[in-house]
């Protein structure tokens, strides 16, 4: 099942984490208390131009030494500290959450047009696949993921998310099937500035994984959700597709609809399906993806998972449940159900 | 004759109580098993090939055919086949010929792979009530989409996509030449391809003018003999296929026995009547991968870059690297023909011993092309021993874009797989050029049977996809996570890159 919710304020006005905590808890029926998580954008203004790495350490010995050595090889750690937590009755500190503010040394990736991002991607993949006892679960700028096994309120209070203020928030209430109780298995999933919350199961995972791996990404998290982040990164950052067309590649119109389109529109949609057929995601899903300046929510092509959206003043809300949106904004009037596969996009203004 | 008579392959028996002496068996058997004398049917069992034409025509079910009524003394090494092959070669000093595909008892990997279905955590999709997309585009695709904004701010397409073949089912009909099969068989298959929204290969026998009405659904073949190839032929096809090799006989060229080269075949192929048409083993203008590239580009140049060019190879040990070379040659699709592929005539030593199974070949080719980042450069068409819709589905999940069927389409027209295609006596009118026999195959009926088969398999593939929660074939292609190996060893699982059942 799983419940998801996201919000963006188009003037980058900051919201603390307390309301989304309550909204996520409204959807406890959709979860099982084995995984909850939040991501907020705009929370590290003092380090806004550095990559904020959030890691889980099993111990502070060997894994931490190895990670820091790797980071120092690829750039500079400007600041690091344990992420403040507050143990809850139902939640023990199974891993030690730690954060680094990291500046990559772009001279080490001269051949690349996006050296910083490539270094960070590489370091994240290397830590997650080769250093036992360490897991990077957040690696963007001025943003951070907070997740663990537990109910939404417990996890929120564990990280004291009411102390963080962001202009974009995503949150996820998990009902796990693949990896129960594993903190890394909770959502949001993040790479660079991409964050994803996902309700569903991707039946095309094998196809998507093989496709994305041929572009050098490595699927290492044992969850089908990470592939969404990598696909968005490939389509938007590397192939420069606008957000709405990237979503169209992942949840494209049916051929019947394309055949009925006008010349130019038909040509474009046919090209998207031909070129990005292996990126198409099948199976039931509702997904919200966030980037530093936008969020986009969309469902699978036949809407096998719920997705509802609403706007109020400067804010766009997207969620599995209308009740969750109303919990965040009781005064909201404008609530709507997006069509299957149709993206709902919210952007900040400048 | 020191070797003497060997035991019968088949014993034909007639129930004289049942027999009403209608004589249909006598008329229908092209191998001369039956004759009528003094109001009694006499039988020469030794001529029987078990083509079952008599069985199909007998109104009283009076005929019985028994395989090997008297066998050799049982021996695990010196099987009947081993002994008989030696007898034949001792007598003739020749290479043994056979029709149809591989006859050795190799394990079939398809039957050790199982498919997945959804339960609870994700819903299966009902193809009766929801759209299910099997449309496939065969050809080269750009690696990425390039766009630009026009002055009015609209997003416009900068990428140009070269011509692809659009098929409405992943099942295509493979190359069987006019010559190897009859004109009526060719017409039937061509009509079925057109009716099913798919394509059919001409084989290397040229294009008879009776097929011209279906040319938009034909893939014309250029093989090492270059039979029937001219600019008119190339221009008529929807695509062109260069045949380097075939699964039934990797490393050697085609064989069409002179018996089958009748007047019409000789005209279409542009060879003398009655002469054996033996294609050279290699193309004599292709001695390296660069030469292949030149031929691909020459054919494209000759047809103004309007037609996709495919390259067909037999599945041999190094198939993945060869396919990677082909992907760089400007070719639009690579056809891989597995070692179970059928044939009208092949040396049995090749048919039974050379090449690898299509399941492993497709897995290896798909993996190699992805590792080199060139999977988009070519489509992959798999063929050779595809017996049903499950085989098709499994092959696509292993990485193929589409499949060619050959023997299955012949069986749909009545073929009983007797394996005697090279004798020009096919009593079903399929693998023969004898006008009286060819006349037995009615294209009106046979084309419907073949399109029924494609339709039925397509429906089954839709159901299998729906059960797996997939509503578009793109999401099945290369989706090896939806396959599991049953009783396959670890090495084979790693070649196929699939998990074992339960994992």
C-alpha cells in the first residue's frame, strides 16, 4: 500500500516539519509502522552550495574511516556531525545517522560537463556497494532525508523534524514487502537533488534496471524506487528533457492515443516511446519526485494507485489521500484527481 | 549388397474390415506406399515417411502407422541412428542430408524457465478490459531525444528517427524461400503476415510476382547465392535482410536440390531449371566485418536509405561479439537463429551438432550490447525452435525485440514435421514444387490457419503480460527479473542472468 504526500511553496516560503508529520500520520492505515521518512529542501541555508550527505553508520569505527577517506579523496569535508536524534519509546537507534557537508574537487572529473554531480554520484554508488556498515541515503544540496523504521510520528520525533524548515517536503508511510524493517528501505529515496516517494511496485523493474545500468548507474538499494531517481536523473539532467516530457517517457500515452494525435504531437510522442521504451515504468504506482525547484506527481498509465492533488494560495499538495492534504491545509478548496499518467507539476518562481 | 535390408522405420497397416477401397490413400501418398491391385490395397511400408497424409484423408480411420516395429538390438552407444547413418554412408560415400531442425535430444532450456505472475502486492491486468500493447518497432533508435524550442516557445523534435518496421505483434514469419517451399505456401504465409500486421521473409529465393500484392509486408533476403537479387527486388521489400548464416547449418550456405528447381523457381531465382542451387558458404564480398558494413550501406544507398537492413547470423559460440560488430555496421536489426532452426535441407552433421540454443544466444547478445551501450543501435530478432507463445514471451524477457517463426507456421498449414522436405514430394503441397501436390494447399484456407496461429499466440502473450502486471511489451523486453530457472545449473543461470525458482 504505502501513503505518500508532497508539498511545494512557489515563493520558497519555509514550512516546518510538524504539519507534514501529522498529515502523514493520517495515512497510518496505508502503512505498517516499519518505515517512514521525510525529505525537506531549504534546510541547510548555511551550507547551501555544499552537498549534504546523510549516512547511516552501523558503527563509528571502520566504516566511518573508510567513508571519510573516500570523501577526502574526491574533495573536502567542510563540516560533519551526528544528526541530532531523540530516541522514542518504540524506536531504538539501530544505525547512527551522520551528516557531512562536502565540496567535490571538480578537477578530478575534467572530462565531464557536470563534474560535481558525477563525483557525488560515483562516491555514493561506491560507498553503498563497497563499504559494509555505511549507507548514504541523502546527497543533495541544501536538503536532507530523514527516515527510519517506525510510524510517521515516531520517526518525525526521532529526528525532531519540527526543527527543520523547508519550502519543499515529501513524506512516505511504508507498508514493506521487499525489505522489512531495514532503515535504508524506507523512503524517500534520494540521489543528488532528486528525491522520490513511491507507492507501488514496478513490474518493469528488470527492464528499467538493465536500461539504466547501461548508462553507468548501479542499482544497490534492493528497492525498485531507486530506479525512478536514476531514470529522472538520466532524462532530465543528462538528456535535458523538460520535466513533463520526462514523465511522459516514464508513463507514456497508449499507442491508440498517439495514433489519434496531430502530426507534430504524434511525432514527438512516437519518438519518446521509441527512444525511451525501456524507461517506461509498468505496474501500479503513484510517485512524487522532487528537485530543488519543482515537484512532480504522477501515476501509472492506468492509475492502479491513488493520487490526488490540491492547490491553496502559493502551495501545491500531492498525496495518496485527500484527508492528508486537508490535514496540512484545512482551508483548501481546490482539490482534483489527475488522470492516469498525467503529471502534476509544481515549480518555485525564480 | 553385403549390408542388406535394414529394419523398417515405419510399418503401415490397413484394417481391411474398415477399408472401403475408396483409394484416397493411393491418390494422396506421394511416396508410393499404397497401390490398388485386384480390388485390394497393397502396402509398401518401406516407402513411408510418416507424413500422415493418408491418415488425414482416410474416411474410415483404417490406417495405422507404427514406428520401428522391429528394432535393432538395443545398445546405448550404437543406437539405430548411429548404425543406419554408417550403413548409408558406407553405401554412398556421401554427406547425409536431412530436413527440418535438430533431431538430437538436447535439453530444451525454454522448458526449464518459468514465468511470473502478480498476486496481491500488485494487481494483474485484465487484457479483456484494459489496453494491452504489443506493438513493436524494429530498427535503430537514437540513444537520446534532442529537442529545441521554436520561436513561439514550443518544444520541437530535433532528433530524426530512421525508418523502423511497425509490427502489431512480436511474431514475424521467418525466411523460407520460394523453391524450398511452394508458391501456394508462400502466398499463404504472405497473406497471413499482411492480415496479422506483421512481416514475412522471402528467403533467398527471390520474390515471385504472385507475392507482389503483399510486398509491403515482405522482408527481402540477400544471401550468399544472391539468387533473385536485383534493384526491383530490393525496392519492393519493406526491409532487406542479409543472410550470413542460419541455425540449422551454421558456417555453410543454402541447399536447394535440383528436383525442386522447376521452371518458375528457376525464373524467380535466375538460375537454370533443374540445377542444384548451392549457395556459397561465405558471401564472397564479405570477408570481414568492414565488408559487411559496406554491403549494408550499399543496400541502403541502392534503396535511398528508406529501408531498414537486417543481418541474420546463426547462433554460434561467439554470437555476442559478432552481434556487437553488426550493431556498429549501420544495420538496423540483427537476427539470431538458434541451433534448433528448421531447414528444407541441411547436412545432418551440421543440423545436429553446430551452434548454440537461441535462449543462451539472445541472453548473451542482449547483455553484450547493453554492456557496450549500443543496445539501441539494433533490434534483436530471435528464431530457431520457437514452438508456442510461452517460448516467445520468454525470449522477449531474455532480451529479444521480436521473433521469427518458421516450422510453427508450416505446421499451421498442415506440415507433420516428417523431415523429408528435400525430396520434393511433400504431400501437403508445402515443401514441393510438383504442381499436382502444390495444388493441394489452398491459400485461402492455409493463410487463415497461419493468421489464426499468430492471433492465438498474440492473445496468449497478452494474457501472460497482463498476469505479470505489464501492459506494454517494452516493459517485458529484457525483464529477466520476471523469469526463474527451474532445475538449471548455476552456470546456465548465470549465462541467462536469471535467478532460480524460489529466489
